[in-house]
């Protein structure tokens, strides 16, 4: 993607058509689809030293929640050299994969596959932390300032920016001071594996949060504890340990058709809809629920109940250290009562939130009524006043594009939409229809938008 003239001595010298910030799956999909596009000069900067996908939760045996076809490219271009099947071919593992009959591959394998792609794309630059993106009036382009840790601060210029900076762990306010205290045994599940050994040997552990991460951490700890002395507690604010929606028509809410429909809804309707759809992205996979129940059932065969407490509808309202233990004050969401629990360690599986753009992006962002950045149909931030270049977002537009924004099944599609917009032509042909369901009274088919630097509109 980058001609040798664009990189000199590791530095980006010539102005670029596209700079991607962050190399998670979203921007890696874009880098993979951009590879080989004639005359397109693109570079992608990632602060980590190499590709890593949620390393703190890479628990053995955990799988993707989507079929392997949701790799970086296949749902747009299955013949790409960067497909998951191309990876298996290169590793000479196609026959074992064929006999394994696995639609959902291990997370560890997905991580290895993405790293394999990232190693081969010359546009991917690791160990590059981007500090700011601003408009350089004199150059008529975006200026991207970044640090590499080895040399002076650096700057490059680009006509288009794609922010793929992902999400950051969310810590509930009552527990924040304990997570920030290096001596308190309270951590976010994003750091689980680094603390797994001490957690396994802790006397009593509490997991907070009823999503997939909470379930996986609870199961992993349960399997490691002696029968009858499990000493485990699992608290959740939700009314039940509920399964993730996984019906075939329900999943059509993760299609481009639904994304377009959601985008056209008024802001107030979108804001009402998103929390109501929590089971599409916050529930637990049916397999993990079954594995937990099987493990508990096996432990009860001799007639004793395992020493575990699974308690939904319970919120942690205050927390503190008491004699080296963690005191959790909990409130029951339905009964209204309160109780105090002492535990030896706490794992917060309390989710993630989009990383804020402020601080990184020094640009005139148009905002909606709630102060969130406006994003147009092609995933561009709306700038007011408009500039002669575009800033796209990947996975920062749930409020405008719906539950599909973080979903791996849509990353190839969204990357292709962005590429088509940047290149002002259909580099990748995208189907006009992707769901059997008709969302809304008039189906909104996909049409590549004409190139425009005045990003008018944004979701209404
Ligand atoms: C444990 C876990 C499992 C998941 N499993 C699934 C699944 O099975 N199916 C599914 O559909 N979704 C899944 N998701 C949701 C979603 O797909 C993932 O969160 C996915 O990683 C999102 O990709 P991303 O590229 O947007 O962000 P990320 O993967 O978070 O990558 C963002 C990258 O940007 C880098 N970065 C941030 N700021 C800067 C900066 N200033 N300069 C340089 N680099 C920067 C970060 O270091 C990071 O590497 C899962 C999420 C989690 C947490």
C-alpha cells in the first residue's frame, strides 16, 4: 500500500491518502482490504508493539461469538489473500480444520490469524502511539503527531483519517478507588489472565457482571477450585443470567440493512432502542451458560451444593478495604434491601466503553443533543465547519449506527464502505440487500455515496 518513497528510515515522508489510528480488528480489516488498491497510500499506527486481541481474556478454549467467516475480509472479498482460510492454507492446516467442523474458532486462533495478517502488511506500523490529529491549514491536510518511544516526536500528513481506537474498560464508580489502588485485590476482567494465579488461590472471589466476560471468568475460576470449597460469588445487576440473542432472524440486526435503518431513526428513538437491545450484545452465550450449569451439576452429584452464590438483580453500591479484605455493600434491585459482603478479591466484568475522541482529535466536531460526535452514513465524523478531508470512525458510532458498530461480522463491510468513499469509486462491490427482514417501511439499499468533503447531515 505504501510505496518505499513514502517511508524513509522508518519515517512516513510523503503525504498519505489515509492514516488509520489503532490496529485492532477494525482497522486491520481496512488495512487488509486496502492492500493492493492501486495508487492508494495508507499507513496504520498502533501503540502496542504487535497485534494483540484482548490478551487479558485469552482464556484457553474460549471461542469467537461469530462464525469464522467474520474474519477481516471474507464477507466482502472471500478470495482475498488475507482471509482466515488463506491463513489456514499457508499454515497447512486446512484438513485438520475441515475435520474439526468448527464454525466458531478459538479466540487464540483468531488472534494468531490477525497477527499473521498484520506482520505481512507493510502499511501496519506498531509501537506508534498517536498523540493528536489536527488540521494543518498551510498543508491543507490533517497533521498526525505520533511518538515511537525510540526517536523524537514525529508528524505525518494525510487527506483522510480513520480512528479505530476501540474501547476501554468501564469501572463502576463505587469501585474506582479500589481498582486504582495497587494494593487492593480488585481488578477489571480485561486484566484477568495477568492475575489468574493469585485469584485461583484466593480464599473467596467475587465476580461482578453478567456478560460473556463475567461468565468466562466465573467458569474459569470454578473449574480451578476444589469441590465443596469453591468460595465463589457471581453478582449481576441484570434481572437474570440471560443468554445472548442468537436466533437467525434476530441476528439480522447485525446486518448492513439494519445499520442503515437504525441510522435513519431520530436520535431519541435510537437512544430508546439501544438499551432495550441489551441481549444482542450483553448476554452470555448459550454454550457458556450450559458449561457453567454442567460444572455446577457435576459438583452436586454427591448430594452437596457447591459453595457458590449466583446472585442476579444485585448492584454494588459501595466498596472499601477492611482488614485486608474487600467489603462490598450491595443493594437488591428488586427487593430494595441492602447487605454487606466480605470477599478476598473482586473481578469486575463490567464491560467496555468507546474511547473518547477528545484529547486525541483537535477538530471542530459537530455534536448531537447529548454531546456525542455526529457521524454520517459513511462513518465520517461531521465537522463544523467542514474541512477538505474526512475523519472516519470504526467502533465509535453505536449511538448513530446501532449494535452492529463493535461487531466483528460487520468490520469487513464497514471497511469497504470507508475505502469506497475514500477512493470515490466502488473498489469493492457491496450487495444492496443483506437481510430477509425488511426494517422500516422503505428498505434503504446500499449505494456508494459520491465523494464529498462537505459532510452534511449526520444522523438526524
Ligand atoms: C474479550 C472480548 C471478546 C470479544 N469477542 C467478540 C466476538 O467474538 N465477536 C464480536 O463480534 N465481537 C467481539 N468483541 C467485541 C469487538 O469485536 C472487539 O472489542 C474488537 O476488538 C473491536 O475491535 P476494534 O478494532 O474496534 O478495537 P480494539 O480491538 O480495541 O483495538 C483498538 C486498538 O487501538 C489502539 N489504540 C488506541 N489508542 C491509540 C492511539 N492513540 N495510538 C495508537 N494506537 C491506539 C489500541 O492499543 C488497540 O490495539 C469482543 C470484545 C471483547 C472485550
